[in-house]
C-alpha cells in the first residue's frame, strides 16, 4: 500500500480536473466553468493534452458535461450560502478547487472535503507546496470507505454540526458503490438538520443515453474496469427518486444532465454541448 504522504489521486479525479482545464484552454469563451487550479494540483506530464482521453474533438461532450456539472454545483453552493447555510460537505472531493477559486464565498462557510486517506494526504501536501495552504474554514477529512469508516462521525470529530443546515455534494461517486451503500449514505444525509440539501449525480442505464453518447460510456466503463474501479450501479431517474424518498428525504427531484445544454450552452455558436448519461438528484431534508 502506498504511503499516505505520497499516494497519488484517483485517476478519475485527475481526468475530471484536466477536462475542466481543457475547457478553459481549448473551448471558446464564454467558459461555463473556469478552473485551472486542478491542473496545477495534478501537475501532469507536459504532453498531457495529447492523451487520448483529452482529444479536443472526441471528448468534447465529456469535457462540457464536467464543466456544466461543476458550474451547476457551484451555483447551488453560492445560492445556499446566500440564504444562510453555513456548512458545505463534498463527498469524494477529488481535485475539487472551490475553496481555492472562490475564497470570498467559501470563507463564509465551513467546508469539509471528504476523500480516501491517501489522495487526501496527497492533496493536503500539494496545497501547501503551491502556497494555497489549508485555511481554518477548510477541513480535509480522510475517510477509509473500503474499511467502512463512518464519514459522518469523522466529520463531527473535526467540527461538523449535524444540527445545522448543510449543503452536501456527491458527484461521480454512485456508479462505484452498491445500491445498499448509496442507500446508507442517503439515510445518513436525510437525518441531518431540516433545510439541508443534497446534490448527487448518478449514471443512467446505457440504453437511456443518446445513441451518439453510448460509445463514450462504453469506453469510460472499460477504462474504469481496467483501473480497478468498475462502474457497478446505474439508475433511472425514477429509481433514484424512489431511493431518496425511501431514505427519508422530505423532497426529491431529478435534474437531467441534458438540461445543462439549455442552461449553460444555449447561445454558443461552436457546437459545444454536454454529453448525456449523468443526471442529478436534488433532495432536501
């Protein structure tokens, strides 16, 4: 097992960060989401833009989808902060850079980034090396999910208050978990203070994707399997809504990934559009 101080981040987290940077570097303005700090953290080889999964044309839909997902979450965070929510939990934080890019909003919150111990230690080291540091309002919370550690208990141990309304984001995680594990997480979140909100992404079954996006999903599945983190769970919107309601949420609604095209890409003239296949659950306690 790699030493925690030198463990590398998850490959999927790096790919997502690089796609966000590619959006800034190769797509025309206006940019849906601007984030090159994730690239700075990852510090890939100099020829990273020539990786097959960074092909500017072939992966443009995934790049656009990652930019749209990040923008949608960030819009929600700012909206929640403006209405008085003071805690933000990121489950499976990866190379999220909200705290570094938006300190004026983040510093009004207590931000808790939850991730596996190795990648979390690596990120902590990189933030210090690059001069960003770890401000008092940011907590990097290592949780060993493989050892079934209780993430909520770990949060409380570093100052999280389950009695205060919270915004929780979980993106790009549910496909790696069993339905039972996702249901357990939903039940924990549903038990938080009234007025708490969860934004959680999930993958649609392949037959519900636009025909043009199915080869990309197949390639993603093969890549995930080859790296030892296979996709094991897919949900229809009805299945995910039912899971949320059964878990105790007072309200649950579905936001389709396809809706991001109209929300963020409607006036573009370069043809950039997000791929389909990943939708979102928005649920409140």
